[in-house]
């Protein structure tokens, strides 16, 4: 049994993925797509990523009282994620993400939050004593409350980008953003004493401390099938790597390999790699 336990507070969705010949422009209809259904949601994806990379994941979230909830939780249950903190909402449906993917793996995503927006601070423990991962697909006040109750390491994946308190930015030991999110927050990201990682898709990722670049890494060369979930694989991997004591450079390389591995398969959670699959890409 792993000695590393990580609490994730985040969203749980069922992803409806349409793989199409191209992504639609505004007002355009694209035909010829193939539909698949996969468990998703940033919180759920990151919880499963952590579990498959060898840590013990504990998820706090919310699903609806509907058939989609079982689908959304199935893979996490199968891999042993602790779901005792997941509550059932009797009035709101399970969250759904509508995802279009083109042959190169690029995607467009629209999320209907459903029960995710009913996760309140009252659902959280009074103290969160193990390392914590949060994202911004839950109500901001709930995310901020989770960070405020954490007594240890905090990873804040500031996605999707939206305003958060300066206190939260300063409290985070690790902030993970992509280039669009980094532009949204600007210099605010670097006001705290924690590390900041900016992901750049197929070009890799950079790590900063107080605005100074301290490490960068490129992912292994792969053939991308679907980038959905790659960012969540990266967040889970960089958190596990740093908590295990990897140096920043090695941690970035490990996380980039995890993201690349996830992009090699369709779907968010079905594509999340095991520890062995990540390490195989690094050899």
C-alpha cells in the first residue's frame, strides 16, 4: 500500500465525446462523427491519475441521482479511488462535458456542471491534513475553503481560468496553468512563494519560482490521438513526483511523459497512464 495519500476536491462528469473529421467553426455543422461516453471531470480525472501513478487518492465531489453517476464513477471505483467523500445530489444531474475531437487530437469542450455546482464548503472536512489538489470547476468559495483548510502541500490547477483570491494564490505550494490561463493571471501567479508550472501542450512545460524559470522539459515524441485528459494526467503526475521528492527537472519530465501517454489514447479517464506506462516513455 502506498504511503502517499492525496486529497482531491473537484468535479465529476460524464464526457460525451464526438470524434469528427474536423472541429466546427461558429455556425457550422460537422457530420460523420463517432460518439463515445467516458468518465471525466477535472477532479475525477486527477484523482484517477494519482491512483494509477501509485498514490492513494481520496475524492470529494458530487454527482446526480441518475444513471450517468454510475458511469462517471465506474473507472475510479475499479482502480480503488476512495469515493467516500462523493455525495449524491437529489435535485441536480451529474455533470456532463460535450467534447468534439478532430483527427489530430485537438478538442473543443462545453461543460454543463450539474451537481458539481452544488458542492459547498459544508461538504469539506474541517481540516485537510494530507496533500491537496484543487481545480476551478467547482464553486470558487468551495475551492477557496478547501485550500484554507489544508495544513500541508496544496496544488492549485487554475483551470478554467477565473478570478481567485490573492490569499489562495499565495497559499498554493504548486500552481499549474496552461498558456491561456497563465496569460489570464499574469504576474499574480508569481506573487507567492510556491512553484508555478506553465504547460505548453506538445512543446512541454516550464517551472518558475518567484518569476524565475528553474526548469523546463519537453514531452516524448508520440502520435497524439486525443488530448482530452492530458492536462489532468500532467497535474496528477507533477504532484506525485514532487511529493515523492523528485527534483524539479525530473518531476517535469515525468509529468510531460504522463501527459503524452494520455494523449495517445481516446477519452479522458480511459487514457490515463499507469506508472509503468509513464516510465516506459522516459527510457
